[in-house]
DNA sequence: TAGATTGTTAATCGATTAACAATC
DNA sequence: TAGATTGTTAATCGATTAACAATC
C-alpha cells in the first residue's frame, strides 16, 4: 500500500469531522474553514488542517473547504463510501435499541442480521428482521459476507460470542459488554461501556 | 487542592483498571502484578505502575498489588466510593435499554429518575420508576441532588435537553445523540456514538 | 538470602501547536 | 490587488517506554 502509517488519534478524529460535515450539509452550508469547524468540535484549526493533510489537499486557500467534496473524501478514506452489513448478536433490551437505532442511516452501516441463543426470542421479529439462532452465525456471516458485528449480550456470554464471531470471519467488533476482550491481530474491537465514561467524569467533579 | 494535575490519559485508564479488578475479585483472585494486569488489558506494565504512582504507592515490591486494596483506592480516586443518581432523559428504546442495564450495579451509579416529553410515555413505569414530565427536570434535579445525567433523546432534541440539564445544575452528561454538544467550563460531557467507533474500525479493514 | 516486582528516573517517542510562506 | 485561509515546517509540549535501584 502507498499509504504511510497514519497516527491513530488522526483516525479517531476523522469520523467526528465527517459527522459534523453531514450535519452542516443538512443545514445547506457549502463551505467551512478549519477555524469554524474547529470551534464547533472543540478542536484547534491547526489540528484539523494537519489531520486532513495526511491524506491530500482538500481545501482552498483564502476560502476553506467545500463541504460536499470533503465529505466524499472522508467517506472514501474511512471506507464508508459503501454500506457495511452488521451482525447484531443479542436481542435483549440493548439489542432492540440498537436494531431500532436511526443513526446508522447514511453513515455506512445497516443491521443485516440479529441473532440470539434464547429459544423465546428466536423467530420473533424486530423491525424487518427475524431473530435467528446463534448457532447459524457461521453460515449467516459467510453467506451475507459480513465483516462487522455488535455484541449486545450479557457479560457472562460476551467472551464466547466474540470467539464465535472471530471464528466466523468477523473483522470488526463493537462490544457493549463491560469487559476487555482480547482479539487476534487483524481483528478490530472497540468497547462501549457507559460506566467507564461516567467514572471518568466523576473524577473531575 | 493538594492534588497536582493528572494527565487525562491516566484518568481515562483508571476505570479500566477498576473494572478489571472487580472482575478478578469475582473470581476470588487476591493479588495481581502490573505484568499480569497489563496482559489482560493490553496495556504495558510500566504504564500501569506509572499511572498508579500518580496517586500513591499501592503495591508491594516482589509481590504485586493487593486487589481489594487497590480497588478501594481507585474507587476513592474516581469518586465512585459512593452512589451517584442519574437523571435519564428519554424513554424510547434506548432509554429502556439504559434503564434496564445491569452494569451500573456496584460501580457507583443508579438511575434516579426517567424523564420524557411525550405524553404517551409520561406516567408509564419502567422497572421501578415512573416516567416523569421533562418539564419537572429542574425540580427533580434539585430535590434529588443529582449531578449526573444521560441524554437518550432524538438528535433533534439533544441540544435543547443538554441546555436544560445544565440550567438545572447537572455537572456531568453522557450524550447518546451523535452530535457534538458544547458545554460551559465546569460541566463534563462525553458522547457515545457507536457509528464513529465503527467508522474508525472500517478504516483499518 | 535469592527472586520478584514495585516505584521512579531518564530517554525516547509521538502528538500538538505556532507561525508563516504559498496561493486562492 | 488585498484579504483570507490553507498546507507545512519547526518548535513545543506531553506521554510512553526502558531500565534499574529500592525493597518486599
């Protein structure tokens, strides 16, 4: 690959830029400067320019950035210029909330399948999708060509589910169980645990 | 205050240490070395020792850390050696999932009140709590002495809700709407947006 | 004591910021 | 052109790591 190694903090910020640009486009704004974008995001303008310069020259001196163009570039860089299907494992309250979440729309993702191991839940419909038996995971992942999954099961089952996902060929996982899961190289994982975020804030109170 | 300024990455890691220690105690482990803890968390042992040394000397040379003792120290440092009541705003699918979440238990938090502006939802019960009218927010926050809140409303309402929370005296906010909210100094805010996390991972695929 | 692991210092590494020439 | 803002360099700042004396 021609692309040099980009610092991870840069990659963490790009989705925030993209999110802000999508929002601005909804409000029909066409151009934005690094100054204005920085103010909206609480990030320094120099930081934004430096981050973007890792990938090319997307702005125009004296003017700023054409929002639609920058959005397309960011989508391409982040590989969300396509739609990734997600395997959602867990059809409890959290699974329902994720299945009904509006925020995936136009951001590169959709729920492709919902799985659970509870016979009470298997076969039930959530929105347009029928909850499938967890045991079908390998087939579902292969047949639908899924690479992304979300773990929304109880903590006690999260490790087992992660192993099954990885064995099935999933390459990117969002884990909602409050536990650190170790994954092999080549597999991405991120944990969403509101309590660690809360504990982080209370330190400062 | 006697406490010097602690680097923010340190404060971000402490809740992870605490979470791992709680888990180990459940499994009846009593002692752990920075080496072993680091392996579990994917963090270098030197990092862990350095982080902890910001606050005191909690270990014993040649042995490691007494887990129960370190847990108590971390709880104290993070101010979760008490229980913080949370004002949960939004009683939709996400609000339900949060209200039923088991993960708050023993980690310093509980849902103290649930509010919504939808007459259809007001008065309905979620677990033990009755959904209250959002307009009662200032009274609820004051009377219950709440400092922490969670925003689980549609994106279009998030800004308004955040302003109301801050006006009511809330000092720490978890925002589930995929939008950057600007808050005044002295108020902590963290955004939980699974899609930015997903977009971060797809970059690496 | 011998072995192990901490707490801490110094060195390295990496990220952010300031500043300005380039240029629209 | 004059004014504005980018892209980029160099300087600053901060965080991580390596190494080891202290000590249990």
